[in-house]
C-alpha cells in the first residue's frame, strides 16, 4: 500500500511541468519543494514595488516552444501570457559590439529580423567576400538535417567553425552565443546543441519573457496539479530518496517518510545520486560517470533598481572579441587576472511588462559569465566589471540608481541546487551543454534504480534553460507512462 502513485522531488519548471502532465493523466502525485514557494530558479521576487527574477531569464525560441506545447496539452493556453509577440514590429534586442571600429557600435532587432543577418553584417563591418562566406555558413547551419546535426555531438562549436574560412566577427558572435545561450565556454560548447538552438532562433525568434515573471507560470502549473488531485508541500526538504533491494520505496523529509513506487527527482542528477539516494545504491561505474559530468557555467548578476526608465529595449547583448570566453581566458580570471572588459547579458523585465516596476521606474538585470563554483573568488572582480561596463555603455543608468543587489553562483546553489562536488552547485542551466554530454550522450530520464527518474535541465531534454526543463518533462512523462 503506497501513499502516492508518484512523488516529485522539487518544484522547478521541470518538476511542475511533469506534475501537471501526471495530474492530467489521473495519477495521485505528491510534489515536495524545499523552498517556501515553487518555481526553482524561475522564482520571481518583489521589493519596493519592483518584481524580478534573481538573474536575467529570456526564453528561446520565442514562439512554438515547449511551454506553448505544454499549456496547449493541458488545455490552458490562455494562462501562458507571453510578454512579447514574434510578429511585433517593436525592437526587442539591442546589440552593442566592439569590433573593427574600436568602439561599441549599436543595432537593435525585432524578433523576425533574426532570419536576416544583414544588419549584423553591417554591425560587424564585413566586406563583400566576408558577407558571402558568412552567409554561406549560416545558410548551411540552418539547412542542416537532424542526422547531420547529431553527427556534431562529439564536436565543439570551435572545432566545427575551424572547418570553414570565416570572418573574425562571425566567430566572435558564435563564441558569444556559446557563452550566453549555452552557458558554455566557446571551446567546450557542443556544436550539435548550438546548431539546433540557432536553427530554432532563425525560424522562431528568441528572447521571450512571461508577463508577471516566471514564477507566475510555475504557480499556474502548481494550481493545475492541485486541481487535478495532486498535493504540494512547500518548505519541506527531502532528506533522502529511499531504496530497498534496488527499488524505490519513497522519500523522507525531516518530519516523516512518504511511500511511493516511483520517485522523480528535479533536484539535479548529481545531488540525487550522490546525496539523496546515496552512492551505495548504484554500481561504481555509474557513480563515476555521474561524478564526471561537468556543470555548465553560470551568470554573475547585478540588479539595478532605477528611479526612472533609462533603457529602451527589453534585452541587450554587449560583447567584443575580448569579452567572449574560452577555457584559457576564463582560467586566467580564475587565477586572479582582471579582464579589461566583460560582455553583458541584460534583461529589463519592466520593458517586457510595465507592471514589473512602479510607474516611471525601471528594473535592469545585468550579468556576465561566471564559473558555477559557489566559492568562486573571481566574483568580486567580475561584479565590479559589470558596474564599470554598465556605466560605460549606459551613462544615464548609475545616476538613476535607487539601490542595487548582487547575485552569483552561491545564491543559485542556495536557492535550487545542492553542492555535492567541488566547482558545482551554481550552474545556471544544469549539466553543461558541452561536448560528450549532449544529444545522444545526454543522461536519460531513467536511472538504473527501479522507479527512480530525473526531470529538469539535467535529463533528457534539449534547448535553452527553462524550455529544456519543460522539454525534459515531456520526455520523462513518456518514459514513465
Ligand atoms: C543565472 C541564471 C540565468 C539563467 N538564464 C536563463 C535564460 O536566459 N533562459 C532560460 O530559459 N533559462 C535560464 N536559466 C536557467 C533556468 O532558470 C533553469 O534551467 C530552469 O529554471 C531549471 O529548471 P529545473 O526544473 O531543471 O530545476 P530548478 O529550477 O533548479 O528546480 C529544482 C527545484 O528542486 C528543489 N529541490 C532541490 N533539492 C531539493 C530537496 N532535497 N528537497 C526538496 N526540493 C528540492 C529546489 O528548491 C528547486 O525548486 C538561468 C538560470 C540562472 C541561474
């Protein structure tokens, strides 16, 4: 006699999406979340009338992504409330790029412009020959068949680009894309993963946000679970996932055990295997494999709360050949080196949805790439560099500052992902989208233990962050069924 058909450990986007799908299928589920509210890394906070996530989150692709598929399957499409329309003629993304001109030049783009690279070619100041080779390369990427993309699972984006003669600014753009979309260093980012994401961007746009913030989406899913007979406990940490004779039997919180033949963990593969279940329940080979999985990078963030609206666009990308990072460059920062400049990924939630800030005010969330290590020492230097770059590129911003907050890998880990290994815990997406761990090599949703599954950005799914978490819920649901 079990208490529940299934128990879900954690209420991030992956756990909530799966819970809703299982609720729709009539399963009796219990979801247990250690934080006071569900939403995981997508939690939305409120301070002095400003509403915001702790870091910049922009979903990709803009239309027809896993969130749309999920809400449609659940029959609650009208609850999703995207803040930006693919057809919109309003500029969505502002690019600042420092290339051949030696200063930061600017263009902005509407969602549909992603299909036409010529404004970027102008920004990069490409000559005719360079335009031709860049166009040929981009066309080849977009037209690549799925089987050809799969063949790139074992190839880094850097290696892939080296097969062509490409203009420097195009390589720098792709490196920036590895850093920002995959949260990977440019020499480790998997070409298959990056090409798939670029293909989707070209046809479906990028940089979406939900009205009211991400947590509202999570709450809609939580309500769906509750309305379909499920239970949700918050502010309760699961201390262990219990296993007997190779079969899951349930979970235990500090107060009591709950029994179930199926447990699905949204807590991350490494914390699940190494801490919640315990190494002793797995074959040594599997434990080694899990320990060797590499976390992705994270974003170090500063949130600027402004007394007036200073920035026009909802999202900005600022970069140069000097600010895109590969392993060698990042190691220098980790060893105490101070970069001259850093690239920025900036989201302005109140330019997506005016309700995210008090009238006339603005919230700006600026970030740069950082190691996932919750003890990373380089954070102080990088936070200062974020301020410096923001001051340089947007001179009106700091004079309008009411107050600011800083966040980084230790906050990510505290909020959503236990540190169980050195240099891990603060990863933004989850396991790195790097060569050897993506596509056909990505860990599956099913664990070797009978009845134990994983959901969320570590397992099965593909894409950028939140969309990947929801995609993984679909895969996990199919497997459990
Ligand atoms: C800095 C940063 C920038 C990002 N930028 C983007 C972006 O631009 N676009 C994008 O799409 N995504 C972005 N993401 C990634 C995105 O937020 C995540 O990939 C996604 O939200 C993860 O969802 P998840 O379901 O896999 O897990 P999580 O959100 O990590 O949820 C896991 C949940 O499990 C709970 N939990 C863990 N252990 C236990 C336990 N023992 N007991 C009970 N509960 C437990 C946690 O509290 C948490 O709520 C970003 C993330 C960060 C940190």
